[in-house]
C-alpha cells in the first residue's frame, strides 16, 4: 500500500538551544571563501553571483569542519550527481546505524531562510495543527493532537481529537491513487496563503487558509487544589525568544498562589533555544539548587574544541532582570516521543543537580544533540554539531528518557483538563507513587518500532536544540 509521504517531510528530527533567532550563522564556528556565492543571488543582500557548484562546495566545507560525526561522512559522494545544493546537503551525513538498527543522525535538514525566520520568530505560517498520525497507509488514521490559539484551525473551530477524513474532496482515509496522494501532501504542507478544504468526523467543507499568526508558547496556566497543597500547571510547547516573558508571567502567577508542586505539560515540546531551557530550569529549581552548577555543557567535534561551552542556569533574563523562582525540589513533566531536544535538556539538567523529576507519559525523543543554524544563499542548513551533557557529565540518552509512570496520550480530553489521562495520572502519582492501571498501555513510542501507536507530525523547526548568539547580558 502507498503511504502518505508527508511523514518523512514533517516529523521533526532536530533539537535546540541558543539565543537569538536568525537564519544566518549563529556563532563564529565556521567560515568559507565560498560563502554567499550564489547561483541565484538575492537582491539587497550580501549574496554575490556564483554557481550551484559554489554552494555545494560551501556545504561540503561547512559539514566537514563542523559536523559532530565528520569522520563518518560518506567518501564517495559526487556533488555533480545532485540536482540542487539542498539535495547534496541531505547526503552529507553519517549513514551509521545504532545497535537497534536506527540511523544515528535523524536530525539533518534544510529549509528556506525565509520560512525558518518566520517560524523561529514566533509567527508560523501554517494551519496551526499538530497531527497524531496513527496510520499513514490506507485506511489512514490521522487525528488532531493540538491546535494553536489564534491559528486558522482555531478560527475554524477545529479541536484536539478531531479525525481527518477529507481534503479538497479527496478521501483521506482510503484514497490510494498517487496523484491524489501528491495532492494530500501538498495540502498538508501548504505554502504561504494556501487555501484548502477539510473534513473532520464526517463534517465537510471546513476551509482554512495557511496564514501567519502569533504563536503562544505557554498556555493554560492554572492552579489545581489538592489535599496536600496547590499544584501549578501549564503547557509549554516550544522555546523561542518570546517564551522568556511568557514563562516569567507563568512562574510569577504560580509563585503568588503559593504552589507546593508543579506539573509542566511538555508532551509536544520539541525544543528550541537553549538559554530559554536554562532560564526555565532555574525558575523551577531556584538559586539554592543551581548556583555554581552547569545547566548544560556543549561538546563539539575535535576540530572545534575551542567552542566547547558550559551554559549556566541563567538567573537573569535578556534585559538583566532577575527571574522569579519557585525553589522546588520536585517537578512532574508530561512527556511523549514528541518531547525532544532542548526540552530534554530541562529534564537532564534538573536531574544533574539532584531534583526529583517524575516523567509521566512515554519515552521521550532522545536527542542530546544540537546545531548552529547556518545560512547561505537563501537557505538555512541544520547539521548536528554538538552533544550536550549535564552537571554530572551525563548526556547519553539517544534512546530517550524512560517515563517514571507510563500512561497514554488522551485525545478524548483537552490538555489541561484534570480528567485527561496524563494530567490526572501525574496528580495521582505525586501523592501515591503508584501508576494507574492504564499505565501499561504505550501510546507514543519510538516511531521506528513495530508497536508505535502514532507519530507527531509537525515542522522540523518544532524539534531542535539550537545555539545562537547569546543576548549581550548573558555573554560568557
């Protein structure tokens, strides 16, 4: 049976951490005489007239110099055999497999700089849906995992749990004609200002236009009263520059309410800027737990040892403001295979300073790696360049973090509903230390395994640990 091919294009395979959001080189780890020598130079930029061969030569030099596993690069690649620089770049990675037969590097991709800038600046240009793909071959079964506030999907009234049945008159569930599959993929990967018609749960004629909308990264801040104190809760879905203010607001609200414990919903947090992860970890743990400790040390390849950098737990924000703290010794995190990269840094860093971090859900993505986005000729390239370790020197979690309490993602309830399985299990486990019976049901496991239940389908920019220039007040 034909599979809808969008999975390989959308499922996020990268990690983040960093500073500002830019499609150009973020730290001075690489330079090349071929930089900005472009086959199609952009007007009013630093681009100069060059050729596709110049662009390929630049990419070869970039990867050979900065790639974490440069010793394992293929030695038989012929640049002329690749139609575009982007095709060539896609081949410039290790083909090694781990002991389970899974590619070591699952996080290598490129995209236009314009799209990267839009997505990383908090103004994504799409429908605002993250999909849970339970089956991508007929009969297909895709349901809505999450809807972004203020997005076209939210305006159309689409909610978590809705099952996709129709796109532009094509039977999404059963159609197996290649031309129709191509059309389905085109609709699910819309370009700017693209309009398509959808059907959900038998309801048809729901029209959406992919337009830019302001992203909200922290949602559903709430206080949950329990018999042993107030528990704070919020959803944190991605880590971009604006998250600093949103997280500060959330922590201030929870601190004012006198919470005694905290649950953060990271189930779809694929990462982002590393300094944001550091700030959140500090706000959770406070100065007593973090002073003079390393949040994460970045280890580059042996050509770039001078770039090895230790990130502290940042106590000041980007404007030198003091960040609020909760000073907790315990936190519960709702996690799935969609929890990746810089969000996994939060887990690893807090455990590195001996906080008790209970993971409720399923095994995380497993991406202790990150990169410095590299811009050239209108494209931004992402190639793994470093590994992150915590204060104890631990960073070997390429298989993901195993949940403390394994429970399924519950699409029959909205996130933040205390009846939703993951949240209710976290509330129960923190007092009883016992997982509910449903905990034996795996619902989000490694997508390459035979018992995978669903894959989270989202842009690659939603799963990363990116290093970019630190704000001036946070220079080291």
